[in-house]
C-alpha cells in the first residue's frame, strides 16, 4: 500500500517541484511526469503481493529492492563525479552488494528468521551482478524489469537453501572479480559480457564447484583469446568479431545459458525425485564443450581458404554461415577434448564419460553449422543458433550418459 501511494504521488507532482527534480530521469523530464519512479513503485507493490501470495522469502525480496535502489544511487553518484562506465558499474555492484546484504539481514531480524551470513552475501552478490548486467542492457526507465529479474533469481536461490561457507564465498568473489577485471582489461569481453561472465562464474563456483568453474573459465578465457587470434587478418577477410573481438553479453549468454541451467538444476536435484545429480554435470560439460568446439572451429577455421558449406559441400567464401574447413573441424575437436579432459581430471569421468562429452561437443558444433547454413539470418540470428547448438549438445550429453550407463538412473 505505501508503494501504491508513492506511485500515485509520482504521477501527480508538478514538473517544477523539488520532488520532481530529485527523482526525474531524462525521459521523465521530456514527459513532465515521474514515470520512472511510478513504475519502480508499482513493480515493488506487485512483487510484494506476488511474493506474499506464494509465501516466498520476504528478506530476499527486501534485499532485491535495496540492491537496485542503492545500486542506482551509487552508480549515478559515480557518473556525476565523471567516473568512466567501468567505475560506475563497480560502484553499482559494490553499493548494491553491501546494501542488499544489509537489507536482507534487517528484514530477517525483524521477522526473527535465522540467517547465515555467507549465504546472505552470496544472494546479495548475485542480485548485484544480475542487476548491473540487466541495467547495462536496458534504459533508465526499465527498473521494473531489472527488479523482476533480481527478485526471481534471489527467490529461487533462497528457496533452494544453497549451502555456502565463509571461505567459499570469499574465494569465489575474489576469483571471479579478478578474472572479470582481467577479461575487461584485455578486451576479450565488453562490459556487459564481462558482467555475464562474472555472474556465471560466481554461480558455478558456489552452486557447482571448482571443476565446473574450471570448464567454464577455460571456455571464457581461450574462447575470448581465439577471437583475437590474427584479428587483423580476420578483419580483412570480413569474419572478425565486432568491438575488436570483445564478446558482448548476448554472445556470452547464448553460449552459456544451457550451462547455467544445468548448474541451477544440479543444485535443485536433491529436491527432485529420481533425477541423478550427475545428469546435469554431463549436460553442463556437453554444453560447454559445444561452445568451445564451435568457437575454436569458427575462429581458427575461418583463417583458412576454401571452406565448404556443410549441407552441400560446395566451396563458399570465408565467413559464410555454415561453411566449414577441415582445419576448423580439427580445432573444434580439440576444443571439445580439452573440456572433456578437464572434466575427467575434476570428476573422474572415465573413458566412456570422456567420449560422451567429446561427442556432445561435436554434436553441438555440427548443429551450429547446419543451422547456420539453413536458418541463420532468416529465422534466427547468430546468438539464437549458438543457444540451439549448446542446447542440442547438452541434451545429447545427458542422453548419451544415460544410454551408456555412465550415470545410474
């Protein structure tokens, strides 16, 4: 009710009032109404009702609201002082992390609910990163969408009751932030792409473990570097990634969303009957192997002449969607084998398990090429093709793991 009242006031204040000057965004100034504040307040009211009806975590919801509100304030304060975009993003994450943790703890104390500080820090960090990521891709008035994304994710993780140790969350934050800074400094990822990678790495480390993270960070690191390999030559051939090879959030998400689902499903597996946890390990490894295989095949294979269209084997120009070279296919095989090797060391997959991951990676690479030759550019774009290829690889890995009795069902 208080936030409905705030929305009503926001829509009624005059554009020459002090309240308007404090809360107005550029779009609000053009329209003469505080639509941004009204939308934010209405989103809070709706989510509060939704969460109460479903009996979702109130502290997680309070933390979500505070994450976005304080994060926006911190980022705007940094921008007003002339800080560059990376610094403003850092201010958003730092401010929202601290405020989100404080808001969660305060709400839990009022409700007399037991809390574990490491878990609270994990939830606040996750909310801060998802908020910064979605905020970087949307406009200032889109706070309701950002709040929805943060709330749903924090409600999910709060419901899963993920066990987090103090040393674990400290190490996870230190490692992922360091790797994120390195990727941004080396320009292997754009700012949204870096945020995506940091978020996925944090979730993988905390929800999965070091082995899962090792596979993911290998893809991020070597995949990003392969995009910069002989970049000038790729520019001349018309096959270079934009932004000097720095991968954006769309590219990172398209290649990683299946792996992210597998990590979350792995955490939820104990609550699902008759679903073996190792199933999602193979789905994860297969999806990452496909992403690595496809990246290596396109970034390395594109440097060679006379590619052939995978559907007809006719010679096409370099960079043609669906065009393959034998050098690229070998590079793709090596990428899948690399991910499988990391999985074998971390999880003792065995010979059959290694074969499953490699096969899944090749399935994903082949699906990517076939879709590129048939529907890319018409029905879906490159990012959609990447998602479908990793999805096919994840499903293939899970199916093969069951079919070969690599995991017990």
